[in-house]
């Protein structure tokens, strides 16, 4: 790949399941990029199983970054996902500042909740910390629940009117990110499932509908982020990159929807050919 980039994924690593690092690494590698990782936590398995254990790797992150700075490692893209502690926000912000260059792409998935509520253990302090993190991002990809909690707008709403969606997106932009995608939304006027976004390069808002497949797999948001980052690094315009990421995830869900054990996520390695369809 002529425009191969160095990508650092800052996210948790599951021992069992295709989420976070385990979902993103194969996608971005298959897209031709050089992919590296900084685990925020080691997680025994996807949380959907109901039982799990988590090892907070904050201390390791500090030491890894110290060594990387001494070695002069540089990245073209930094993506962030699940954070295990408030301290990690400051660590990541400082690291991003140390990597800053004109063409650095920073993408943040502010993982905090879904389906109208915050995840267990996520507090208002967590939300405030995430507001600080999205402030240094070029692109953020919250789901509707996360967007509502970050802005304080329309809490608990599952569908928004067009003007409400625009206000929500602009509320997110007020914290500093340049481009925004709000995933898993639903248009009040039409009932369609959509993503809402804003492209800072054109200064335009956009709405893209998608086909909703009524099954749940953990990790689809991570897969969306991975494809989106890969397409943006390949030079694709923002709305088209968002549409491509939506199409890939929809196709993956369709192919895997009859799999009995959904808690482990989509078996991404089995379907990597989707990336070249």
C-alpha cells in the first residue's frame, strides 16, 4: 500500500472475544497499514458474558510511553477507545501533544454507554474526563447515548428530529473535535436508522441512513472505527469514509447474524475479504 501509515491503537485487549484491539488490529493491518498498540487494560473476555476480570494497565502505559519517547517512535494516527482510569486521560493527552504534527490524525471513540444508559462504573467524572479527551481529537465517533451524555442534550432519547441532531453534533464540536460522527441514531421524522455527522473540511453536516439488522454483537463500534480510520488515512473524503465503514460493518453483521454465540463478537479474521469487496 503506497500510503501505508503508522497507526497506534490505544484500547483494551480482550483475552477472549473480537472487540477493541482484537477487532481493530486485523482490519487495519489488512488495509495495509503498520499497526501498533498500547493496551489500556487486559480484559479476560467480552463483558457480554456477565463475568470477567480486568487488569488496569495505567502504570504500564506510563513506562511504555517513556521508552517510546527515548526511542523516538512516531505515529501518523492515534485512535483511542476504552479507558480503564481517569489518569489515562491525562497520559493520552500528553502523549498526543508530544506526537503533534500537521498531518497527525487523532480519533476518539468515547466508550461510556449504550442504549440510553452509562455502563456500570461510568460516573459523571468519567464523562467530564472524556470531554477533555475529545477536545484533542480530529474525529470522534460516539454512539447516540454517549453523545447525549457528553453534551447533556436529549438524555435517554432514542430518536431525534433533524434540527435536534444538528444541535447535538454542534454541541459535541463545542468541546474541540473537528469532525464528528454520531452512530446508532434514528430519525424522528422517518424512523430510519442513521448516522449524523459534520465534516470540518467542507463545513457541512450530513446524515447517512443504514439498514438495521436486529442482532447484537460486541465490537462492531471498534470495527467501524478501524475501517473509518483506514479509509481516512487512505485519503477518502470524510462522508465517503463514514459510508464505507457503515457498509463494511453492515456486511459483517449480515454474514455473522446466524452465529449462535454472539457474545464473543464477529469472527473478523474469517471475513476480512469484505474489506476488498
